C-alpha cells in the first residue's frame, strides 16, 4: 500500500484534515494526495505559491522573512506550513519551497535545495534536502527533483503523523 493510501487510512480514522502549500513542487504533493479515491474526506485544498506575493498575501509569510532568509529557506517553509493550516482550518499541513532548476541556483542555495515543512496538530518540523539528478535533459532533471521532493514530503508527513498518534 502506497504512502497516500496509508495517509487516507490514518487521517480518516483520526478525523484529521490536511492542506498543502507548495512552491517548487507546483502542486505535485496535492496531486498525489487527490489520486486516492475519497481524499475529499480529509484533504481541504492547497495553494501553489510560486510568487513571493502569494506567499505573503495568501499564506501570511512575512516580508521580513523573505527579505532576510529568502523564499527558499527553513523560515519560509515554516511560515508556509503554519499559514496554510490557518487559512484552511486544518490540523495538518505540508509545505515545499526550493530550487528545482535548471537555473536559479547559487553556491549557497544550489539547484536541488528543497525545504519541506510538515505539521501535525501543535508540532511543526522543517527538513532540508539537496535532491540530485544526473539526467542530461535539464527539463527532465528539474521534474525528477520536483517528484523526489513531493515523494519525500509525503513520507515525512506520514512519519510525523505516525509519531503523533503513537506518542
């Protein structure tokens, strides 16, 4: 059974609601969630906040955070995940922000850098990854990074969900 089906089982059993706030994954996390029949029971919706103005206006990410740390940062991922929970009125949320490439990377923030925020009830964690892919086609490389980030986001969320239920 895939991670999405495990999420359905737990979220419906515990009557918890989930929302997503995505940047670099562009809706892939939400798409994987809604691939499961019956996901409307627990998935409230998602926001693809590609532009900083949407991160600020819709998700309530502070201007100060974006100016000081940038859109691709632990702080932004944290404010995105907390902002979507508040906006959608959910107990659970997932956020992603990163640099999928093929351009946009710097030595400090390379292509493949992704921050994933996961939140269950009062607990929120943000994780940092650098996803690599060696495909020669830059578009395929970009999309593989996005897919890896979406898959990892769901796995991290499932792990936190299990911890909160068992703990």
